[in-house]
């Protein structure tokens, strides 16, 4: 919190813990003061330098805030007489206010594009990204892009990269496909969007895992698809139950190699049942395979798409967790019969992203860096899982390890949403478990603890902060929660990337 500036009933207080830019905080306070008459027409404001010194911010920050209000005609510059309130703001029919447009759903309360905190799920290890290597490959790719022909590119993505991906997933996931079946996307969410468009799924129903990713549930809703939650057990989604609940569902969305919040793999019997349902009833299966290549114990089972002779499985892959979500690259493997349809949708509505990144990733795969990086990351994440086990207070009830996360259960009645929000102030970012349930108010509360950014240096302090947070919460007593699934999305965006880019 910066030092406040006060005068004539006006208090500008800067709160650096909020995700709102400081310039916006300053401009908003002054705008309100003008609208409410606390700053009178002609009133002189402090100079940029004076106000910046008082608030503990840069002069440019104050200038940007003032300029925004000048653009709205609420302030004017009077030269040597300083910056003043416009002479007749009250005569306007309405004070000009910027439209309040909600931010897209953020990944956590801290906002976008910030360094990940300990326990933050759904992001890879920041300190393990091969930055120098990637910078070299990207520089080379920029030169290639600059001299490349200026004609329109294949909307499915660079053929060379699609060929490399086809070779890669044949090795790691057992999928045999041709490059023309692969369509590049900007990530798993975009892959889901492309698939729903290609299947013309709007107006239909989809079986989804419960608990499951809250972002996907909301995304289906926005796409006009009714999500039908199906309970998940030790053997994955209860396929037979889902078919009985929604016999008219047109598709199922599953993470068969590693269920997202619980870590369960879909059993062979349930895989077979789901594939038979899709083949016999002319349905589709969307396979979310974000975490399979980072299995820490043993090898992941082959992808469902590798055992799909009838061509009913659409495979959605990404490099978000294996390399970095900052790449903004993923891919879809369409069944052969749908490949042309997916290419058509990509060409008209969803062309492949950034050509420079595509070129760089092509080299990253072709030169063998990806497999080496994957081996290194799996070793690193095993070490970080051990760090959590070593430093965490035994009083914290770890129910299970689920892929790159641990699940800490809390007593019934605990508000895990509020607890996750309070954690940010302690520089840790667990996600609330209850929001993964289709009915959060009935779900067992808990915290999803990402292990990826729990380094040797940060682990002792982070584990101590988590233990004290949970202990204090228990001491405060149980409080009933009053949230619904919609407010949960707004109030606790820390859950959004738990264990997957979602």
C-alpha cells in the first residue's frame, strides 16, 4: 500500500496488492471526486512530481493518469498554472466514464502474466524453462519468417511442425496419424473451441468429468453446449452411469491418462465401454491429454486415440505444461474422416497462431530438445514432490498426489475459496478444490497444491505459510459457504489452471 494523498476530502490510496494498474487507481479516485463535486471546477491538482513523490510512484504513472482524465475532458492543462479540473464538468449531461468491462477469467487473483507462486497449479516450473536455447531458436525463426514468402500460410499450421508433432506423438502417445490430421491451435482451450465448431456441437449435450476443470464447464456453456457432469472414481469417469444420465449426449470429454483433479486413469474396461458407445451410437470423444507426458510414476497408458479404429476420438494436445503456456501453441489430431472439416474451420475461423513460434518449435522438436527437456522436467518434478513431503507439516492432511499436484483436504464447512484468496497475501497460490465440483457448495473443501514451482529455496517458507494458513483457518471455526457456480468463477480464479491449462 503506497502513502495516501489527502486534500479537501479526497484520499488517493494506492493498493499494490490489487491486480488493477496504479494509473487506473489514481484516475478512478480523481474521476469519482470530480463527479461527486469534491473536486470543484478550476481546482488545481498537484504537479506530476509532487503527487508521485507523495504516493511513492513514478512521475510517468501520475502523468498517464492525468492524461486519461484530460482525454475525458475532466481535466485540462493550464501551462504554468498547472493541471486543473475542467471549468464546467457539471454542465455535461453525464460525466464521461469509461465502460466497465470485466476482465476475462484470470488464472488467479494476481492477474495475468506474473511469475508463478509456490503451490500455483497448472503452470510449469518457471526456473526450468530453457530460456537461452529458446531465445536462440526464436531469433533464428525470426530471420526465417522475415525472408519467407508473404503469401497466406496454411491455416492448419506449418507443415514441418505438423510433421514433427506427428512423429513425436507416435513415440510418446502411440498415435499413428498423418500431418494432415493435425491442426495447430493457441492452446487447449482453443483446441476445444475448434473442435466444438467443427462438430457443430452448439445446442447439444456433453458428458464431462465431475470433478473437472471449471474453465471447461464455463467454456461449454459459452459455446451453447450443455455440460452433463458424470462422477469420477478410482477407475475414472463412470461411463455407464453417464450414458444412462444423458443417452442423448453427442460427445464425451475425458482425460483418460490422468484425470485432472484426482489423478485417476480411465480403466481399460471403461475405455472400451466409451469407445463402444461412440462407435455404436455415432458419438464423439474429445480426449484431453495435457498431462500424460509428465507422469511421475511409471509410463502413461497409450492415448485413446491410439486405440480408435472407428475414428471417433478427437485428440487435444498442448505444450503448455511440457514447455510453457507462453508459447501459445497446442494442436488437435482429427480423425481421418474429419480432417478436411477441421481444416475448413481453421481456414475460415481459427487459423494457426504465430508463425515465428511455429518455426522455433519445429527446430526444438527436430533437434531432440523436447524429449531431453521432458526427461529433465520429470526428474525435477519428482524432486519437488519430495520437497513438499519433506517440508510440509504432517498436520496438513494430504489426501493424495495427483500428477503435478497434491490434494490437501480441509474440514467440512471450511471456505476453501476464501482460504485460497487469503493465501495470495502470503505469497502462495493454492487453488480451491471445491470449485472443481459441478456443485461447489456440496463438495469436500480442500486445496490443490501445485508442486512445479516449489523450489529448494522456496519450499520451507512456502510450506510454513501454508501450514499457518490452514491452522489459523481451523482456529477461526467452521463457517458455512454461500457460493454458486457462477460467483465461484468470479471470486476464485486461482482454480482455473489447476493441473491443466484447461
